[in-house]
């Protein structure tokens, strides 16, 4: 199990905005969250990753007070998340977009904003999220992507300290997705702490500073993005060559992909691979080496055989790549 010690800034320990202390949540025989300890600290953008059914949405619902843990404790701003007073500084966008079709966009923003003591004005929120031209439109007339933008903007209307975004860019095209990323980054720069889940791994790479990976309800990784990538210990060597078969023998364990004369070797030791390549005298050009992508790290951490045993075995992780990754335990 990973423990999260408070981070220190300026000599002072930061108090978590939300925390899980050995939390377990079951649905009948299904263990959705299994003995998780986790802190969400001020100033972070945390990317929450895991396969479908891993427990991500359950974690968010526990933070919102929509579910109660069967064991352990969940705290939100030091209080019980089921207490409405604790949720005054929390904003959230659920995975499913649900807006009243008959209301205009400005009416929906005004209605939701009216539930908060300190709210962002409708005009300001619309400007921040590119909604100014939609304010007079009925939500029922909006496209799916436009509705999603409104739904994400509503999470920020109450001047929150912490925002939970569950699949925020579902239904958006590439340009709209990147525009929403820019708006989310601007909110973070203004001081909002953000937890985001996404099926788009490039989205987590673009936004998150810290990555938390959940698998079978258990915490598999909790570290800075770069540390998660480096821990996977894989790198890609891309070259152009007419003798790929001979080059592949330099590292039989490397995964080899090809597209014409362009070849990609995924290896655990890129430095050694390149040294052997140069010594071999085999023809190649256009050499490019880069680290693992988040997708590769994610597949390594959540692939078959990474987690073994049931809820009763203490959440033991098996395999060379399966030990829990944590800035606080593995990395200095």
C-alpha cells in the first residue's frame, strides 16, 4: 500500500484538500475500491487513470459524498464529504452530460451559480470557456460537444478550490478538446486544484503533473508523470534501414514494428541498443530515441498479471513492473 506524506512548500506541510485513508468500497461481492490511501494536495492537476471498472468513478463519487466507504475514511477539506458545507468549495463534472433542454445556457449557469456563496459571473465564465455566443441558446439545441463544454464550465462557477472532471472532453473534436485543455490550464494557473479522468491518454499527458493509476480497485502508481514514464523502463528507437532483420538480432527482447523502411524498436535499454547498432556497422539513418509514452506505461501497469489475488490477500502486487510506483517510496 502506498502512503502519501504531505508535500512541503516553503518549509510548511500542505494539508490535503481530499484524502483517502485505507478506503474500501464494495458493491455486493464486487470490490470497487480496495484499501486505497491517497491525498489530493493544493495546486495539483492529478490524472486518474485505469481500465473501465477499475474504480476511478467510485473514487470521485466518494470524494463528492455520493457514496460511503465500507471501510476507511474519506475527508474533503477536513470534513465529511456528505456534509454540504464541505462541498461548498468543490466543483465536479460527471461523466454523463445532463442539462435541462428548455433552459437557456445563461439560465443554467445562473441557477447552478446561485447555490454558491462566491460565484463567478455568468459573463466571465462564458468568456473563460468560449460560451459567450451560446448564452442565449436553449441547451436542447446545442450539439453534444457544446453541451459538454457547458457541463465542464459549470464545475468552475462556484469559485471552487478543488474540481473533479470525469472524462471532460468526451464528444469533442480535436480543436475543441485542445481549447478546453487551455481553459482548464488557465483555471489551474488561477489556483484551482484539479483531478481529471480521461480515456484520452494524450489528455493526461497534456494536463497532469501527477498520475494516479488504479487497477482492480487498487493503487498501482502515484507519482509525477515523468517518474511514471521512466519507471516503465522502456524506450523507443526509431531508424530508417534496409536491414531491419539483422538489427533486430541486436536485442531479441525488443518489440519491433515497421512501416516500409522505417522501423521502431521498443527496448528496455536504448543506450545499449544504440551502442550495439553503431558497432555492428549495419546501415541506418534518421536515428531517433525517445522515452515511453503514457499509453505504454499504462498498458505495462494495468496489463494481464500485474495484480493478483483478491481483496483478502492485502492487495499484493506481483511482477517486476507491478510494484506500486510512488514518488514517496520508489523515487527520490
